[in-house]
C-alpha cells in the first residue's frame, strides 16, 4: 500500500496598495506605452492590464512600476492605502 502525503502551503496575505492614478496614463506621461512599461518593470502585459483595471497591486509590484517609470513609490501609491 502506498502512503500519500499532501502538503498544504499556508496562504500568505498580500496587502494591496491603491494607485493614485491609471498606470497607462502614468506611462504615457513618461513617453511609454503599456508594452514598454511591462518590459521595463519585468511584469507581463496581462498583469499590468489587471492592475490598470483594478487600480491596486502588491507593494513589490508598485516598486517595480515606480522604478520602471523613474519615480518614487510615493508618486504612484495613494498614501491612505
């Protein structure tokens, strides 16, 4: 008889950060389209599309976007989030 073990990973809650504005507009202000922002931030275009539609992202993703845009994270994240 074979003994099977099931490992359950603990789910880690990731806090979401509310963005101050639309990332597509932010990118355009820096002369980038969404594809260029995706490449520069090392995120997929699909992820950026989801972030654009939701208006929120994780702290790590916000840092990647801010870095790609050449701005401080406080420039893109709503401080109340």
